């Protein structure tokens, strides 16, 4: 366990220094921060003028940090945690400010909304896909119920792709690293011809994983990935622009290894020794079977600069197929789950963004969403020494589900001229209707087909008051609401999925600061918040003897307090210090135990329960240095980056007794990158970079799980290093 006083001293010292803003772009003199533009409020605005606790990662910063998927952002965004999902290597468990969802069943929605070019991604499957062609990633912390709608009780993540350029260009990047890592990334820009520009991006990568398989099959975590994107932009007229994009991602390879970390009940059948330290090798009881994920999508965006304002139509269609094979036995013949998921979704959104005179800005929209999903799961409890002969040794179920959502929303900002345009008052509201139906066939526990349907509706108002004291300093106060639709417990093996669990709601109160100092040499953004969380949807293990007897319940209420601070300071010409810090105090106010057979069944156990995936402290510190070297035609840009991120200990379940409870230890990771770019090679430019991640080789868990008689965990990637070579024309 890390020394707590020492850790707090480090945090205090860091805060007293200069901290980081979301992104860095040097001005021409090298001593000022350049304006960062975002679209968090459905219109382009300066990050410093947007009254949201917001982080933005530009394409340059994504490359500098070696970010290949959303999971790589873990630790760089305070009060945001990201970790692999238990039975899907391509899925992510995302929590913000202690709010999230650690269950991926297709009849329950996530609490963090993820969007690609404005298209909502309904399932967490595939969130580890490629982000190689992004312009930026925006992370909006806190409820976003007005403009983003359903399933944003914790926050939202916007992934904005790079649009085709008007100029011809081509680039090829090759990367190599330890554990046989390699990656090829190709980008082609056609330039604009007769109003049409196109861009093609293709990526392939492979690595051998970091747990050697001593049995039959490939190494654990070994991965082969392909991803591509075709983007078209057509300037149909002076007022109409059409953007179309097709993207796909394929991920193949064995799942990560669940290492046994703690044995709770001594059994002769458990032959593998438990260890809290990361193992370099292991084996399953049978040959390792590969898993696979295929994702594709189409997006069509039509933008019309109409007399009323900017009208935008966003049409999205996406589909995925995933097959996973996971052994939770930690090396022993114990429990295995095989899951197949098919899902497709369609969404249509109409937006109107405009102004009324000089004092009113507005956003209005209509939204429609529909989803069809199929899930098949076969579970095997394989060890008769653990389970009695009367206990079913296998369970299979097939689940079909359908969901539809309708919404109307609007937001208006009034800037009275009488107050010298210093005050902004923003009122917003959204009305949403969700409908869901599901059908389930279960082999053993519940024979035959079961079906059910339900609907939920919610009204989400919001108000924000923002005052610009000077051009460099503004403060805001806001009250925001959000909700997440209800669903069905289709994975339950006890009583089907009736009755459904209800929707959950969030009301957040936030005070924020946006500022720049010393002629824009330093920026300081901060927010303090309190959130009232009601009718929480929380997964509970209803039978301690096995993992698959789990259900989701509306367990009660929670209160979440905390703050975030993000700062950046240009220390010297070309040298920038970055630091971000987040604090979360998340406590249950009421938690009703729904575990059948528990001595506290039906009672309020909030005093002993812990909010899962809610570390009290996390922060990141980074140094960036840029300098031109050489003279004449032999010049280059030297870039060096060094960053350290820290995540406090956190629980993986709400109920934390000796059987079900576990927590993930605190950990800190060091990353670095050194690059020479802008080197002339004929008509092109060459870039060479050396990088390292987790250079301190930290031994840390990214996910832990309880199976009654023991705990098992997946450990994070050990030290990795390599180099990139990029040639652009």
C-alpha cells in the first residue's frame, strides 16, 4: 500500500505548481497557449468559453501519448476510469465521477455516452477499436442529459474524426516494439476535385500478448487488428455540405488471462497457487480458443447554412458481431463462458443551431434511435469438486432484444447587452421516451421462452449561469439532470427477467472556473460538484457459488462530491508543464441488499457498501518540450514528452464482504516519447520517434472478479517500448 501522507504531499506540491489544460498548441512566440476549439455544445466554441468540465485531446496529443484506443486514455483524464470488460477484450468499462456500468448485457445501457461524429454508440463492445484517424477526443465530465440525452448520467465522450483535406497528401507510418509488436498506418488524401474530397485510412497491427501460454494455443492477449475508414466530403453548394464515412474494425486473438489472486476456501481441486503479483505465464485447462470482433458503420451528415441557422441531419447505421471464449479458472478447470453477440443500430438526428439577434443563441433537435440485438451465452461449471452433482454443469441462453428511443430537446443562451455581454444564462430541456422488449430461451434454469416489454420516459431540464469577469476569467454555476433507461435481467438464471429494473436518475450541481493568466501563458480550469444519484442500477451477485447468478437492481441512492482541476503552464520557450487532478467522494445514502439467502436481504447495507470504480484521487503530470534544431535545409523539430499518471485504489463491486469483495490497488505509470520530425526527404517529410509506456514496469490490475471460492484478476500491460517511422508527402 502506498504511503498516504507522502502521496498527498506529492499531490499538494503538484497543485501548487502549474497544471494542465486539455491540449497544447504553442503560439508563434512559443510563450503562449493557443485557443482550443471544441463542439461540446453542438456548436464550435473555445474550450475556455465553454461552461463544462471538459478535456480535449487533439490528434497531436493522441499520437504523443501513444493512444490507440479509448483504454489508453486511462489515467490521463482525472475522475475518469477505463478498464477491460470481464468477458470481452474489445469492450471497455467506463466510469466518470463514480458513475458507470460494469455489465455489458444487451438489455442494459451504459451510463457514459460514447459518440463518433455525433452518432451514439449503444454497446461498449468495440470501444477498444482503432482511433488512428481522429481529429480530437472530447471528454465531458458530469451528466449531459439535455444535449446528449439518454444514458449520459456519468458523462459523454465525443470522438471527432478528421475530415478530408482540400490538398493531396499521403503518409505511411510503421511502428515496431517488444513482444513482436508492429503496426502499419496508411493515409491517402485525394484533394478536392469538382467540390469532392476523399480520404482513405487503413491500419493493421499485431502483438503477441504479455502472458505466455504454457499450454496449447496462442499467448493470452495476443492480438491482430485491422481497421479502415473512407471519408468523403462534397461541397454541394455554397450553403450545403455532405459528409459520408464508412469505417470497419476487426480484432482477433485469445482473451486475456485471468490470474488467480486469492483463494478463500481451501479445496484440493484448486491446484494453481494464488498470487497478487503479475504472472508472466499461465495456462488454461484446455487449448486457448481465439475470440473475434467485427464492427462496421456508415455515417451521413448533411449540413445546410439556412436562413434560420445551421441545419444538420446526422444519420448513422452500425453493426457488430463478436464471439468470445473466456476461462475464469485462473489455470484450474472451473468455469468457462462462451458468448456470441450480434447487434445493429440506426439513428437519425436533426439539429438547428442559430442566433436570434445578438443576444440569444439556441440549439434545437429531434432524435430517433433503434437497436436490435441477439446474444447467446453458454456457461460451463466444470469442476465437480466445487459444485455438487445436483448442480447444473452447463447453462445456455439465447436473448433477442429490441430498443427504440425518441427525444426532442432545446437549449437557449441569453446574453443581455445591458450587462456589457458579460453574463450568459442558458436554459435547456429534453424529453425522452424509451421502449424495450426482450425474449429469452434458457436451457436449464428456466425452460422455454420468456418475453417482456416496458417503456420509460423522462424530462431533463438544465440551467447554467456563466459570468465573464474579464476576457481571461469566467465562472459558472449549473444544475444538470440526466437519466438512464431501465432494462431486463436477461442473464439471470433464476427467474427470467421479470420484473424489469427501472430507470436511474442523476441531478448534478456544479461550480466552475475557466481562466488564463500571464498573457495566456498559464491556463487554469476547475470544477467542484455534488451529484444526487437515485434509483441506481447496480449489479448484485445473487449466489456466491458462481459468477453467472447475477442480476441488476435499483438498489437505492448515492451522493457524490468532488472536484477537478486542469492546468497548463509554459515554463520556458518550448517547455510546457501539464497537470490534472481529480477527487471523488462517492458514498451510498441507501443500498438495499437484494441477494437471496443473504442474512441482510432486504435491508439497507449502505454503511458497508462502496461505490465501485470510484478512486478517491487520480492525477497526471507531464512535461512537453519542442525545439527546432539544425540550420538551412537540414532542420528538424525535436519533441520530447514525459508523463506520469496515478490512480488511487478502488473497489470493483458495491458489496465488499469476504466472498464478493475485492479492490484494485493504486498504481502509477510513466510514459515517454522522443521524436524528430519535419525532416526533409526529397518532396516529403520524415519523422522518427522512440516511445515507451509503463516504463516503471508497474504491476497493476485492470479488472478483478470473484467466483466464490477464489478471486481472479486481469493485469495491465507491463513495460513496452518501440519506435515509429513516418514518411509524408
